[in-house]
């Protein structure tokens, strides 16, 4: 793997088990990934481990938070016209079910504003947001800017798994809450990884939770679980949990030996699918070579991290493989490879023999747009979709 000159290698720090403190951990798999933000490249060296004592799985050693802050500050916020990836209604129902209306509420890691935020701002006494990314219009950039005991509820959706020290984060949530305050949390579930391997192989994910490991970790930070397993979740990959801030020390937190076996059973399937994903990359590369070898054109639509995995450092690229994305900010995302807007290369789209799409979710939208805007219909055999949730 060749490193771009602007690559920032994330420093690693030792990380014993956050729940039981154990240092002897079992390695599940390790990988390197170069991620691109707006102005820099970041090299992740991740080793996913599992604690044989309590079953908690996480990245150890772990990227230091300072480097992660630099990464997230420069990461692109979501493409503004993209659909929201979660159910706004489920989030609203969750928040309104567990949080009284006369509450001061704060969300951490809100990213760009959606209907969920508008509804919360209308519904609760006050609603504020914390987001590192500067272009999201948030009230705070960091949680330590929020005064202690100033909120009745905190919300964080798909944030905790990105934090290098989740215990420190949860203690901070405890500190900004008033007594008896509510914390609503959603994270990806290791139980769902066999269907959503992207959450397992995603370099930003530094902890891998079950409801059991999350609630034990939260208990160590002064929270008790008040919801059950059947709680609806706003994203199909995860689970949600509701906690209450307790005053007293949690006392002894017991481990459940079944956690280890359960997570390992899920990982066994997930690792097989992960190997399949990388084999698919090889297969699709082979088809691209074959089509362009006989003079055909391949369009590659959707410049994202899957596209980076597909093409970067691959010597088989040629000029008849054309990268397309609607978002002009993606122009530099492929390290010097030209990314075009669809309307710039209408003729190549019309005559292409193969379309490679890097998102399953937007496949119908993209193919519909190609048909409508360019009057070009690809047969099913002329479309390859690569997505890590297949
Ligand atoms: Zn442990």
C-alpha cells in the first residue's frame, strides 16, 4: 500500500478491557485502512480483539482521541441532498416516550440537522446539539463545553462506537445530566454483523457492543438500564437502550460468560462474509478489465469508501473506467483520479457496457436517474453492485 504524502498515521495507545480491565485479549482480526477526509489522509491500524473474561469486543491498541478529533473535524458532513439513513419517526417516538416535555435535551454527534432536530426543538423545553464538524450549525463542538448538571436528557445515536475511551465519554454524559436524567443511546449490534459486515470492518468503529456489554459499561459509569431488548431502533443495524442517571456507586458489576460465546458465534459468520466482500472486489475488478479490454466503457457510480477500496492501489485502472458522482465535493476523493459529474459525460454513460455501483441502498435511484436523464437502460447483467452490507 502506497501512502499519499499527506497521510497522518493515527497514534495508538494501549487499551485494556473497558469493562473488566483485563489486558490479555484475543485477537479477532487486524487491518490497515487509509481514509480520506476533506484535506488529509489518515492511516488506521486497527486490531479488533475480544475479552475472554467479559466478552466485550473492541479495538486494541486504540487510536488516540487527539488524532481522531483531527480526523472527524476534517471529515465531510453528509452530502446535503442525501436521504437520511435512519428512521426520523422512531427517534422522535423514542425521545418523546422516555423524556418529559419540560426537559433540557442535548444531542451529541448530531451531524447535519434533520426533521428529527426540528421536532425536538419544537417539542422539548430546550434542544441543543454537539458536533465536531464545523459546518453543521451546532451549539457546541465538544461535550466538555457543556456546563455540569445542565441537562435532563442526553441523546447519542451511533457515536459511542467511534470513541476511543467510551467510559470517559459516558462519565461525561453522567456529569452534564441532572440527577435522574435520561440517556438514550443507539449503537451497531454485533448480533447484526452477519447481515451488516460494514459495521464490523469499518475502521471508525472502535467498540463492538451487545446490549449486555453496553449496559455493563454504562453501569460502571453510574447509569442503570431502564429499557428492554424489544425497544425499536432507528437504524436496522443497531439496537437502542435507555438509561437513567443514578447517584450511587454501582457496586459490583457481574460479567456474563455467555457474552463471549455469543459474540464469537456472530463473528464466525461475519468473518466469512468479510472474506466474501474482498473476493467480490477481485471479481468485479476482473470484469472491469474484461469489458475495457475489448474496448468497452465501465462507469463507476458513487464515490465513497467502498469505491476507494475497489480502485485505489489497483494497477489495472485505465481511461475507460469512468468515475461519476453527483456531489462536486467528491472531486478529489479518489486521490487524483478524475471524478466527473453525470452531465459532463453523457455520451460515455449512454455507451457504457458495465455500471459498477458502490451503494446497494441507492441502486434503484441511480439506475432510475440514468434511465430518465440519459435514456440508458442497463440490463441486470450489466450492473455490478458492491456494498459491504450484502
Ligand atoms: Zn473484559
